[in-house]
C-alpha cells in the first residue's frame, strides 16, 4: 500500500485522523514516530520543553505496532500513536527527574500505571517532557523554575507555557507529539492548556491511577491528558482510566467515549459563573463573551450563577503545604532542598514543614462543607463555565507578581474544583495580546467527564480555534 508523504499537516492531526491512517496502513508508526522525534530534537530545545528523548525504545515500540497492525492485531485508536509524558511519571530505566536538580539522575525500575496502560493500548512513548520543579509544590514566582529553563509557549517565545505541566502543553501545541500526559494538583493542567492553546482535561479525583507519579499531595494530585481537542482527550482518558490496586484512591466508575447518544432536542444546561469577567484582561473577557454566544446556539445558558464563597485558596495552600512537606521531608531535612532553582520554593518548603496539624485537619474538615455546597450548585447544570485563566501567558522575563497586576479577578474556580475532586476541561477560544491564546473551562459534577467532553467537543465543532497552529 502506498504511503502518504508525512508533512507538518499530519503531525498536527488529531488522534482519530492519525489512527485511521495507521489502521489502513497509509502511514506507519515508525515514520510518524521518527518525524515527531526529529521535531522534538529540533524544536524542543527552543521551547525548553523536553528533558529526555527515548529514541531507541520509541522506534522499537513503533516497529512492534506496525507489525501488529499488519498482522491484523489492531488494538484501537492509540495503537502506534506517539506521545510524551510529564517527567514525574516513572519509566523503567529512564531518568524521571521531577524537573528538579536534586533528582536529575533519578531512575526507577518500574513503570507508572498510566505508562503501562498506554503501552497496553499500543501508544508509543517518545520521551519525558519538562515540568516546573517538584510540580510547583511550595510556590514559584517566575517561569525559570526548572533545571531545563523557562518553558515557552510556541505562540510567542517571550512568554511562558504555564505550569507545572509546562512541556506537555508546549509540545502538544507545537506539534512535537500527538498528545501528552500532564498532572494537576491545583491548576497544572488547566493553566498550560490555556497558555498554549490546547485541550487539557483534569479528571475526577480517583478516575486515573497515580501509581508511579511523583507524590505532592495525596488528596489532590490527578493525572490527565493534554491534546489537540476535546475528542482526543476523551480517547486518551478511556485508555488510562480505571481502578488500580496499586492506587487505593482509584474508583471503578463507568466511563465511555463518545458519550452515549443524547436526544438532539435536549440542550446542554450551562451556567456562567458570577464574576467570571470581573477584573480580567479585556481580550480574555471579550473572547469569553463570544464563546457564550456560540454556546447559546445549542445550550440553555444561565447567567450570573453564584459560586460558593468559601476559603478555597487558603484550604488548598494548607493541604499542599502539609502533604507536600511530608512527601519531601527527606529532601527538606537533608538540606538538598537548597539545590532547587527557585529561591521562593526553598524558603517556603521549610515553612511548609512547620504547618500545624490543627491547620491541616481544619482544611480537611472544611472540604466536607465545600463538597456539599459545590454539589448543590453543580446539580442544576451539565457544566459551569468561566475563562480558563484571567490573562494570557506571563512574560518569561518578569516575576509573576509584577505582571498583569490589574487582572487578578474572577472566582477561585481552580482551587475549588481541585479541593472537591471535580473534573474540568480547558479549550482554546481565541487570541489576546502578543498573539497569545485564551481559553475557557467547563467544570462539572464528579464523574461527569463524558458530559464535559461532549460539551467541549460541540463547541469545537462550531469553532476553529483548536485547529490553529503556531509558526515555529
């Protein structure tokens, strides 16, 4: 069978398109993998987005995928699809650095469950992608918070890709891999998805196993896909979701993508969170209002939905400080914390280790109240929506505290959703200053990923923003 010429258009194709080319053998996984590897090697350093290329093992996996497909042993939509993994996921015999100098040569003799599941689905691991050191753990004030340097959005190399899943967002946006795996404790998928103009899905807490992932906060950490579209996120989540005996927080809840067919006469019920456009960058506000207009074609929109007024931010900080200080206790007490790149993180880590038990327990107690109030609000809607971030990406040459100081508005949607374990998806919805993307996010009840994905997919069927690509 004649093989297609592999150009940039194919490298930016969504998973379904790539899968059909591989299944019908118009394209080989080896050719696709080599093209992505070459692009990672050429473009990746310009973004500071790559830690370790796994060329030999990737080509071995690609050859195996081609052989299986030729033999009629097609495993599904991810068979032969190349991807990248945030460098907090254990991969046997390959450095897993956690983005931090003290762990630069760290290796494990096992694979994270997510890596194993993707291998079982036939996906090809290209390499490990850059991240903010220790996933941002104890706080940081600038983009240069990893030994790989400041990761840049491919839309404008003077600006940050977002964190802490920095390389995952940047590499997907730049066409260096078909999809990537990121992680979120409080904003680390949603933020780079918004700043890089890709789709990022934060699953419900317990949907995806964290076994083999760097622990930061055992009651907050989540793993999820970062992709070109909501549909791609749905495909990847189907491969990585499910109960895992090695992670007792996981739950065997049904999930299928695409979502079961809905009555086309039934509109999605979407609420616009009160205060979403207050105190935010004008371009972000304007693009959000245009998105609401698009959604009104197939959604019942309720404006000005009140969001619970609870101390979500302080509670998230208390939980991360206490659990993070426990996770990195040896690093802090040994003094190796001083090898980190970020001065703020070093200081804050020591302070976090002194978190009072009473403060941590109080944060856990009020999470119960938060969950009840959030459940009551979300029970009325398929999703609530707001801008994914209040501004476009931060410049890499300025401290975050000095940039966009007039645009720190909006309700605390990200810490709230993470505290109660709700899913969310961010997707692109336009551009703002300096050719930087803006995004919207849909949040929903626990275990409602399929509904959120359906809504996001419907928006993307009506718009073209997810099909735009940066010039690199």
